């Protein structure tokens, strides 16, 4: 008998221009691809040493955020991508994060916060992003914050390792 490999569902959310699509394709191809704003979503399968993830990258423009919830069902990991240079919109990101965590379909999901665009001058550190988003107040979900740069891929292998550790642990 063959067993179908289990696929773990992952969603990538975050405001427009955060770097979500760049991260999805960096995971997949280890290269920086050219992107345009996502209308709707992209989906790809990513395998990390025999663990299969089905990864949905969802458009982050304001008008699209209201339909993020339609992707929540069966999600095991939420990746929240933050543009670490976008100080003005961190409050919006924080609101979106805490709204998501309150959603019943995400009750059992683990959350990976990616502090992206670390290559840019003046970017906030992962610790600063963590403080702004009040991650320490999250007691209902397993979470982790990781600094990264989607253009070079720095920080992304460590992110995949964390994701793998979460689904293997469960
Ligand atoms: N300097 C720098 N630019 C980045 C990085 N990651 C993404 N970008 C750029 O940021 C812009 C937006 O990236 P996308 O991946 O399309 O952003 P998105 O989050 O998918 O945006 P929406 O689809 O509109 O929600 C592109 O010009 C990327 O090349 C990074 O780590 N550093
Ligand atoms: Mg996109």
C-alpha cells in the first residue's frame, strides 16, 4: 500500500509590498524573481527533507485583506511577512495579526513572523518588530520571529527549519 504524503497547509499573509511573493519563490527556486502585486493568490508545494508544505501566498492590498479568512481552514502555519522599513504601517500589521489570531479557524496554527528587507538601510531589527507587534503578549499560539532578506534568501532556510519543527512536533 502506498501512503500519500501528508501536506501541511501554510499561508503567507502581510501587507502589500511586504515581500510575500518574493519569499514564496525564493523558497521554491532559491532565487529572487520579479513580482507584481498579487491579486488573489499563488500556491506552490515546497518540500523540506521529506516534509511537504502546500504554501498559499495571498495578496495583501487593503481591499484583499477582508478575504484572507477564506484561506484559513486547515492552516497549520501562518507566515506573516513584515516590510521592516515600513514603520508607518506597523500598526496596521499589528491589527491584522491580532485579528487573525482571534479567528477560530487559526486556533491551532503556529505563526512565523518574518522581518523582511533586512538589506535595506534603516530597517527595524527582528527584536524591534517583535516589540512593535507585542508578540510577547501572544500566549494562545506558538510563534517565532525571524529576520530575513527575500532578495538573497538570507534567513529563509532557518524559517523552513522552524516550520518543519512545528509540524513534526505536532
Ligand atoms: N530590498 C528588498 N526588496 C525586497 C525584499 N523582498 C521583496 N522586495 C521587493 O519588494 C517588492 C514587493 O515584493 P512582493 O513579493 O511582490 O510583495 P508582496 O508582499 O507579494 O505584495 P502583494 O502581492 O501586493 O501583497 C518587490 O519590488 C520586491 O523585489 C527584500 O528582502 N529586500
Ligand atoms: Mg504578492
